[in-house]
């Protein structure tokens, strides 16, 4: 790790989601030196946690695989996982970056055979499943994780279990003496692609996410529908593990709301439309199964209108033009009751559903100002394209609420900007 | 039709939204409503009224002047503030509702029989008479609002409470004949008259 050499001609990409991977790969494919750093133990970001993705409804593993192949082919691209930037100083073409690398306790010898995990029994909440299920304290983050290397959670370090994991490994890959490292790197340009996180649903008091078991978020729903998710692809509601069939989706949960996020999160309309197709797919001809989407207005931008039209034609999917006022719970059945008034006719409703999915908004995952105080961001904390930011460029959801397609386009643009900066450095030094 | 009403109708022609923006307290917020429906669903009075705030705001934009100003909705508002707390656009809904009530009253369009309007008027007259509320005469006027018979009936129902209040000194029986107001009642009346004039001038009401 310490042999990592970076110069003013290096492009540093922070965040290894689809945007960061794209920016890094494209710069490397153009012959630039790139360092890609990722906070978690694996690349992929939130796309790897989706069951399918719109508009084609294919599985994200496929796009991930293509990108990983491109990435592995690039000798000029170096990846650091479990790493975070702590400070950026300097100017365009000449940045000094401090990076903190957390110990994984497993080195490059790992073949991902899994013997270490079998040797331990302690469990931790599984962040890949949004903590809805647990995983061993020695784990592979997810099936397609890159690097394919196990992680030992810090909670068992110093216990007998850690030693058991070490003994179980035939490849000498477990290194319990690893400790936190700090690195100082040079970089000519920085691409900030730290992505998004779901808005904290507990803050939307009238919807009772903190009180009612059967109110969940869209990201949790996405995991539940995945065969590799916490319920193995079955829609089992949290209160009683019964199959949920009558599903409500609440749009703009936390978005377009001056009490929460002022911006439109832009993807959540499409996400709920997509998720309604999961219900239709899962339950086929079952007449009891239906999705009801409560919305202010559906924002299926440009060509996504087709997708919206298709979902409108699905007899299993219903639309109610209304922002739900509040939710209560039927204590006997655990059903959730949505209260409100619809805008098409001003009819009062108190609708009972098995499960309610909050289409939560997107908010920036990392605050760039903590490491580069002068960077310009908008009111929501997204990085703006501003000359004052020098050669620090936002990419993907760090810059705005974007779908994968737009994130990737945006990342490519950021990559080009960064390439121009290091090209200038190179010609000045020549 | 009061003269004031005729004058504003002439001034704003068919643009009721503009009229509301200019004359109703917090009226310039109305255009910010995005018709999400949260206020309508959050009002504890629910279906006890003609129109929800959401509907009122849409009607204002649609120019439904008569229906809005004669609606009972703004008189039903209990100032619970549930709608203000939840409105994603932070409209001061409660205040707009009271502003509308006040405006409809000022124009002389509000229903004369609306109980909330009548209570508000009784209270206003009572408190402005000498600058202090006279609880005894206020209650009596309120009880007899709908005539002698119903007044006696309500009075009899409330006897227990009245006696209790007398005993604990919460009600002064002498207030019937002598109620101590503020020192300068005349000054207060002059101030209120002036304020009324200034408002009329600012908003261009015919006096
Ligand atoms: C419910 C839901 C469903 C969706 N479905 C679809 C869909 O079907 N189709 C579609 O096109 N889009 C969909 N999206 C949008 C999609 O998730 C985003 O477009 C995509 O995740 C953006 O990728 P990104 O790389 O910009 O951000 P992310 O995926 O968030 O990746 C950011 C990466 O940066 C890392 N990171 C964060 N902070 C730091 C730090 N300080 N240092 C280092 N690394 C850091 C993170 O660990 C992560 O790996 C959906 C979104 C939601 C909410
Ligand atoms: S995309 Fe749809 S659900 Fe999301 S904030 Fe915008 S309007 Fe609301
Ligand atoms: S809650 Fe606010 S934005 Fe929504 S309908 Fe009511 S006033 Fe309009």
C-alpha cells in the first residue's frame, strides 16, 4: 500500500460507485494514472444493492461485471478500499490529499474460499442488506464484491474468534496485526463521486417509520425483492412475516418538502414505478395483489414517459393523486392505514394496506466541505459546477439526484475535465 | 352588496387571486400551493366543512370569488396548526384562513348566521367596549345568541359551572352593572377607528 506513487499528473477519484468507477476507468483508458478510493470494503455502491434497474429491468450485476472487467484491465488504475479522504489542500494541478485507510485484517493472499468465515459464529448487522439481516463478523460484502476478499469486522479483533479465523486460513491471508494507516498523495485533479444516501425516514414523523413495523423504505424494499436479499426475494412483511400483497408507495417521502429536502430527488418516481412491476411479476394472476402509488405528480423524465405509460396500463397498479397526510396502524392486524384527501375530486380516504413503502429522497452521502472547506455546494449539499472549485469535480449523485444513466454521463464529463487539468500539468512539466 | 365589495369587484375585475394577494393577510402565499393535499388530510375537522384549505386555494386561483368568500371553511378553522406544520411549501395556512374570514366579513359577504362569525363579533364588541373582556356579559350574550328560549336552556345547563366559578371568585356578579375597563377607553376607540381608516386607505376600500 505504501508503494502507491501518485503525482500531479494523477487523477484521484473518491467513491467507488457506478459514477466513480466510470470516471476512473475512462480516465485510465485515456492513459492517465488514476487512484480510486472507496470507503466500504468493495466497489459497486448503491447500484449493487438494487434488485433490477430501470428502464430495461435488467439486473445490475451485468453492468457491474462489465465495468469490473474494464477496471481490472487497467494497470494505471489503482484501487484502495476501506479508505477515506480526510483532507484536500492545494490548487488545480497540485493537490495534496490525506487518506485514512482502515484495517481489513485480510491481505491480498485471500482466495475468497470462505474458511475464515466458517470458523467464526459472531454476527453483525449486514450493511449491504440495510441492516435488515445479519452476517458473520468475518464476511464477503456481497457475491460480486471487488476485490473478492473477506473482511474481518473490528468487533471481534482481540477475541479468540479472530484467532480461529486466522488458523482456518490456509493461505496466510489473515493478518490480525493490521492497523489504521494514513497516506499522503499528490493529485492534479480530484473527482468527487461519493454518491447519495437515503433520507432518514425517522424524521418524517406523520409516516411512523419509527413506530410501525410495516412502513419500510424504498431501498429496503429493493433488497427484499432480491433473491439474495434478507427475505430471499419474498415480500414478507416485518411485523408477522406474512406475505404482503396490497402494497402502498408514498412518493416524495422527504423530498420537495421545506421541512425536509427542498429538492426533487428525481429518481424515486421511476423507482416506485419499477417496484410496482416487481409486485406484478411476483404475484402474476393473484387478484389480491396490487400496488397503489400515492403521488403529487409523477416525474418520469423524458424517455421514461414510456415506462410510466406501461405501468399505467398494468391493471395491478393504481394511482392516487395525493400526498398522504399521515399513517396509522391497525394494532390487531398490523396493517397500515393511509389517511388523506385526493386532489382529483377532493375525496377523503382511509386506505388499509399490508405494507407501505416510502420512496425516500436522496441526500449527499459525504460532505465535501469537511475535507475541502471552500468547495461550492447547493442548498442540499450537492457539489456545484463552479470555477471556484478548481479541479475538484463532482460526479454522479454527489452532484445531484441522478439515475444510473445520467450518473454515468456526468461521470464521463467529470473525467474529461480532470483529464484536461492533468494534460495541462503534463505540458507545463515537459 | 356593500360599497366596499362593489369597489373591489370593479378594481380586480376577474382576477380574484390578485385581489386575495393584495387584501388578505398572507394572501400572497396562495400561489405557492402545489395542491399536494396534505393540509386537507391533516385537518382534524376533516369533513365538517365545505372546502379544505387545498380546495380553497385552488378555488381562489380558479376565480371562484363568491364560493370562496361565502364558504364556511375559514370560519371552521380552530387554529390547531397541523396543516402549517406539515405543508411541504410552508404556507401559513391557518393565517390565510383567518385572513380570508376577516376579508369576507369586512366586505359584508360572510354569512350573517355563521356561528363562529357571530361569536367573533360578540367577542370583539365586548372587548373593545372598554378595553377589557367582560366575561359575564360575554357569556350571557353568547347564551342568548339564538333567542330567549334557547338562552335559558343553555343557562340552566351551565348553572353548575357558573356557581362553581362564583364560589372560586372566577366570575364577578357585579360585572353585570359595573365593569372596570381600562383608563382611557376614549383613546382606545380613537386608535381603533384610525387603524380601520388606515387599512381602508391602504387597501383602497370605499369607506
Ligand atoms: C430505491 C431506488 C431505486 C433506484 N433504482 C434505480 C434504477 O432502477 N435505475 C437507475 O438508473 N437508477 C436507480 N436508482 C438511482 C441509483 O441508485 C443512482 O443513480 C446510483 O447509485 C448513483 O451512483 P453513484 O456512484 O453516483 O453513487 P453511489 O451508488 O452512492 O456510490 C457512491 C460510492 O461512494 C462511496 N463513498 C461514499 N462516501 C465516501 C467517502 N467519504 N470516501 C470514499 N468513498 C465514499 C460509497 O461507499 C459508494 O460506494 C435508484 C435509487 C433508489 C433510491
Ligand atoms: S422524483 Fe417523484 S417522488 Fe421523487 S421527489 Fe421528485 S416528484 Fe417526488
Ligand atoms: S399542504 Fe400546502 S402545498 Fe399542500 S395543498 Fe395544502 S397548502 Fe397546498
